[in-house]
C-alpha cells in the first residue's frame, strides 16, 4: 500500500468566486489573479515532495475537472467538513497516511509537510497545523484515523474549528501533534502582512511577489 497522499483543496480562479474577502481592497480580477498565483507558487514547491499529490477541486455540477499536470478529483459534500472527509476517506483506501491543505497559505514550506507525514509514521494519529484565526491550515491522519466525527458539526470559518477538532480527537483517543501556527491570506490585513515579508524576498512565491510588485503593494524597505 503506498504511504503518503497530499490533497490540495482549491477552486478555479474565477472572478468573484475566489479570495472574495479581498474584493474591495482588490478588484475581482486582481483577486482571481492572486488566487492563481498562490496556487501556481504552491504547486511549484509541492511537485518536489515525497508524496502523491492530488488536487481536490470545488466545482459547480456542470464543470469539468480542470486540466493540469496533477491529477484532480471533485470535492463532494454540502459543507467543508463533508468535503474534507469524503476526499480523505477515499484517499485512505489507497494510502497509509493522508493530508489535506488549502491554497490560502502560499508560503507553506515543503519541509513542514514532510515533517507532518514523518510524525504520523512515528505513531501520531493526527497532525494539525493551527491557523491564527482559530482554524487549521493542514490536517494529516493515519488512514485508520479518518473518522467522520472529526468533521461533523464543526462551526467552519470560526475560531472554534481547532478547539472542536482537538476535542473530537480526545473523544476518539487519538494521539495529536501540532505544527507551528501560521496565518492564511484571506483578508486585506493578511495580504499586507504577506507583502511586508516580501519586500526583499519572494519567500518561495515568485508569481505572488511579481503581482504585488506590479500593483505597487510592496512597502518601501524600512517602512514595513
């Protein structure tokens, strides 16, 4: 049985459908371009990983799976919890360790992903990457630990996601380890923080930095 699968949850870069919390600070077209840059930068890094990579696409019923260099699957379910569970449980039929990440953290280090898989292989059943907004940017599980109760009745997109998930892990008697916290780039303030870190370094995200530079959104050095 193969050992590792990483599922990257994402959407097609359609105006008005992605990075919507940035619209107002950015135009809908700019938000879609930023989403595309995030995805391309992240995929460029993940392609060198020691795991099987698959994209989990959020699509309308009439949409075809997008073409690309990586295999894709359609997200299934009425909310994020159902979509996560369905994708992870299907992957767990084929792989010993499975992981889901989103496309909102373009600087996610490849080494951190490998570290999460390694912790699973050393006996931990669940690894979580805490997001600073109270959710998580990464969830990794041993195949037998993919339980629907980890994803049911969770108040998604609130600061209760991580605490509720940790409580479910306790109820299931799962060994859990946490990665360092990080912040997704969802809001104008998140984007400003990312831009301030990119003044003199693209942080492994050249397409993202190029856009921010073109839009005059990189602060002058010494003013961040």
